[in-house]
């Protein structure tokens, strides 16, 4: 989401004739787009602001603005603590000096082959550990027609794959007058000529409906790869996290998706070391992952975020060393599972949308969101290519170009 918002900001300024620079000492305007999903990220924001202060002192004309989830409900208070910052504005909102219509319409002049398109901001769930609803506010969907025309404009400028973004995309449209849903939006986007692939994230296990799964199964442009975070495998921990489902609900959801969408790839997010998580409860997470064998797992050690329910009511009672130990166990398990899943692709031919080059190699993704590297002298940027897989690892695939 932050990446999408940074791109929108940068395209706005490019349209006004400004040039990007990576050197803050050359900049007339610096915007720091912040993330505070973990304590460490918040510390980095403060450190970065301290270093930007030096540039501001050397060049008092330079404007410094801060946005993203670090900006809380009280920018006036923040201004007192950081008087050298000229503007604070909340994530997803237009900068204070910006015309709102220009902001809504800002699209990069030269978007990438793949592009992020935010469809809903904020979240109405209050998971005990999460700061998002406090910083990004309640759910606010963009009108369906506005999203469709943005995707159309991106495709006209070369984009071939879009990823629809939201903290909970399954709630899309419920706050709009005619209550369109994600299935309707995907169906509308399927008709976009020149668009090859559609993805969406993040899903909430309690909100991902059977209707959505069936719709996706019938829309060829929608890629069979979903991120559905479970966060923990123990019902007690899930309840403490206020996630609103049980591990068995998740098992059923995975089974339904796999039955309806053949070859689907699923990824998951896990938090280890949530307050009170016992060794046995952690083991339930390990057992669930071993049982479900998902394609990818993003694992994070719990860190309390000031202002959340967990930070207020639940002592952070798992030691850092124990959190690290649990994190490694999940990482190792997933390395094994991911390695096994990817090994089944050995000698298969997969369709890759080529996004760019890394050193000597082209890279892109399969429809199931697996990253593939290959060498070839032709220019494959932005094209679909068939690749025969010759080497696999838990994280990526390598192959050679089979058919143009
Ligand atoms: S659903 Fe996601 S964004 Fe919303 S509160 Fe829970 S973790 Fe945070």
C-alpha cells in the first residue's frame, strides 16, 4: 500500500514538472512515507527524520512532509515534537496542498508492467495487535468505476498486471451506496482489453466468501494465487488476537479454494510469540502449516504497538530469544515445504510475465506468483514467455526460454 501511495505521489510531482532525486541535499521537497507495522520500523522513521533534519538545516527552503501510518490522529502534537517537519498528512489522503481531484486521478506516466491499485483503505476489524485501524481509519472503498478507469489508463500506458490492494479486500464496496463487492469488481476488470492478469490482497479468512472463490474460478485473468493470513494455529491465540475465526474455519476455506481452483497457490502470514502463546499453542501453528502445506509463509515475531488492544491489555511475556526460536522453526519448516512444492515444477513449462532484469537474468512471475529467472538475449520486458523449469529452490525457479 505504501509503495502504491509513493508511486501516486511521485507521479503527481512529475506531472508538475518536478524531477526525482535520490540525494536529499538536492531536493526541494522530501516526503517520508512511513510504516509502523513493527516497533523496529517506527524506530527507523525517527532515525530517518533526525538525518533529514540535517539537510533541512543546511537548506531551510527544502520542504519536509511526512505521511504513512506513523502519522497519527494528532498531527498538531506531532508538529510540536518535530517542529522542522512542514507537513504531516495521513496515509491514503492527499497532501494538504494538493487538489483532491488531481490526487485521485494521478497515474504514473510510465507505470511498470505490474502495478498496484488501492481499492479500499482502512479496516473495520480491530485485531488485538494491529495499529492499522487507528492510523488508516475505517474502511473506505473507491468507487468501482473509478478503479476500472484507473486500470484502463494503466493498461493504455503499458501495465499488463494489476494487484488490487486493501487491508481487507474482501470488504470492498460495503461502505459504498450500491454495495458492489470484490467479485463484481473483478468481473468488471476481466473485460479490460490489454490487461492480462489480476491479483488482489490481502484477504481475511472470515470474509473470503464462497461466491468470491467461485467468481475467481471463472475469471481467466484472475491469477490463482491468494494471500490469506491465519496468524496462528491455536484457537485460543486466535481468540486473544480477536481474529474472528477458528483454525478449522481456515482449514475448510483452504479445502474449498483447492477444490474449486485447481493448482492454486496459497500464502500465509504468521505472528509468533503473541502474549501468552504457550509452547503447545505454538506447536498447533507448526502442525497446521505442516498439514496444509502452503506455498509461502511470511512470519513475524510479535512486537507490541502502542495504542493497540494487545499493548494495553496483554503483557509482552515471551522473551525475544524464544520468539526468535519460534520464528526460525517456522522459517525452516516453510523452507522444506516450499522446496517440495517448487520441486514439483521441475521440467514443467510455466507462463511468466517478465517484469525486468536482475544482472544478466530476466525475471518475472508465474500466474501462481512464483518468481522465475532465465537468461536470454531477446528483449522480454513486459512480455509473456514460456519457460522450462530447470532448477528449483524454496524461493524461486530458474529455467530457459522454451517458446516465444
Ligand atoms: S484485518 Fe488486518 S489490517 Fe485489519 S486490524 Fe486485522 S490485521 Fe489489522
